C-alpha cells in the first residue's frame, strides 16, 4: 500500500519492510551520489539525516558506467549487488552521455530493478512565491517503456527509427499502483492521460488498461469520493498552465509523464524542490527530479531540498515516519519562517549554509 501523504506529498507505507535491515538495527541504504551537483547535495542530505538521528547506514556505490560483455555501457556489478541486498536506494542525478552507443544509466537502473512506477508529488511549499499558490499534483508515470525504452536504430542512411513500446502488463501494473496510491493517500481525482486519437495502438492500449483498472477499483473509488477521468496530453498541457488546480493525480505513459511532471515542478517553484520515487517489484530508488546541473556544480550553490524530500519519501517507504515528518517540518521552517533560501529560490544562501540552518531547525 502506498500509504498517506505528509505536507509535501511524501509517501508513507509501501513495501519498504523487506531487505537491507539487520534485526532491530539500522536500515542499510544503497547510496549513489551521482555526477555534477550529486555529491554535494548527497553529502548535505546525509548530514541532515544524521542530525535527525535517522537509523540508517549508507552504503556508497560508484555508478560510473562499465562496458558489459555485449559492448554496451551498464551499471557496475557492485551497484546491482548492493541494491539486490538493500532493496532501497537514494540516488543523486547521473549525467547521460550524449552520442551513439550509450544508454541512459537511469533507464538501465529502472529496467534492472523493474522500477515500474515513477511517483512525483508536486506540492507548493508555503513561503515559496509562485504564480498559482497552492498547487498539489501527483504524477505517476510508467517508468520502463514508451519512447524511453531505448530501442533505436538507423534504417537507411539519414533515417532513424525509435520504437515506442507499450505493453499491457506494464500499463496495467502502473494503473493499479495509481489507484492504490489514490485510495491510500486520500486523493480527489485520477486523470488518465494519453494521445489515443493519434497514437491509436500504443496510447490506445495504455488508456484501455487504465480504464480496465479504473473499473476494477470503481466501487472503492466511489466510496472514497475519488473521481476518474480521461484526457489527452495536448488538453492537459493547455489546462495545467492555465489552471493547475483542476488536476489532482495524473497517470501517464513514460515520456508524457516526464514532460508533465517537469511542468508541475515549474509550477511549484522549480526543479530544486521536486522529489521522486521509483517503485517496483524488486525495490525502490528515490531521487530528485532535476539533473546534474553542470552550470553550478562544485560551487556550493545547489539546492539540496529535492534530494532531501526524496529521502523523506524514502523514510516513509521504510516506515520511519517520525524522522520523515521532523525533516519535512525543518524544511518548511527554514524556507518559510527563516527565509533562508538557495539561489534558485531567489535567496543568497549557499548549499552548506542552508544545510546548517536546516539542521538547527530539526
Ligand atoms: P538540470 O536539471 O541538471 O539543470 C537545469 C537547470 O536547473 C540548470 O540551470 C541548473 O542549474 C538548475 N538546477 C537543477 N537542479 C538544481 C538544484 N538542485 N539547485 C539549483 N539549481 C538547480 O538539467 P540539464 O542541464 O538538462 O541536465 C544536465 C544533465 O543531467 C544531463 O546529462 C541530463 O541527462 C542529466 N539528468 C539526469 C537526471 C537523473 O539522473 N535523474 C535527470 C535529469 C537530467
């Protein structure tokens, strides 16, 4: 069960009880610090988790790509071994190498651990001025296929083909996760989004699967007063920037979900604030939505809040709700009451200054 929501939309409950825990002892978490600003924000988050006395042991692993036996780049064996054991990872952003012959490591991780649902709660933080005020939208995106399945080839010189892969199994399981989340989190409405009039077969299949799951959960959803509707991607794009309050939860295929969740991030004040969880059958990885921010890397300017709120989602997932709530309150107090903000939120605080101020508020 996905559980209930904290003030910034963190995820409680979940299947986090399995793996990586010495009896009665601290929980072991695989830490992938990542590239660019990844190491700085990971260190800030660990400092805060330690100050909050969260009973965690971080097992750092290097995700620098290795070339596997098929000549493709892949994640190092150490990462796979650690994740298989701990079942829960906290991850900084990874640089995606540009050019042919490289696969996205993020994609590889999602596929390796079958992390089929990407959950991105976007909720306005009180005190961060935005155009619309209290936006609260959760996007759940299919995380393993669609246009991001990584199947691309050259047909003839000057003609390339990318496969958009949609399967019934993956669509049904992300749809089921969405309705379970909506019920557990006491949400108000689920909107299924696809371009099924144009991409009749692929988006058509996705939409039919969500509809099928909506029918399965109809009585529970009716009882809980949660509505279900369907819309096209183009309509959602228009509406979400004119009146984001008309949406509550969106379930989308992979690429659409990526685009809309970044749009939602913009509505609540930027990528520096947006957490995410990748949840699947073989474990879960929590990470910020933003990338490696090469323009500010190594300058102590990054905002660690998105990764910190991702760790809050992780704490809920493994059942450490009190620690999660404590950290979330400290984030609100630091940004709203003390007005200590990093540059991306219009403030002057360095990453380290913001981190120290937040620790004082724990
Ligand atoms: P980006 O998210 O790294 O940066 C976009 C803009 O937002 C930049 O101006 C950056 O300075 C700012 N920004 C991002 N995070 C911030 C933070 N925490 N605090 C303050 N400002 C922040 O996007 P990009 O430049 O398009 O991508 C850079 C690299 O990151 C690429 O290689 C891309 O593939 C990769 N990427 C990785 C992930 C991931 O690992 N999950 C996600 C997105 C992008």
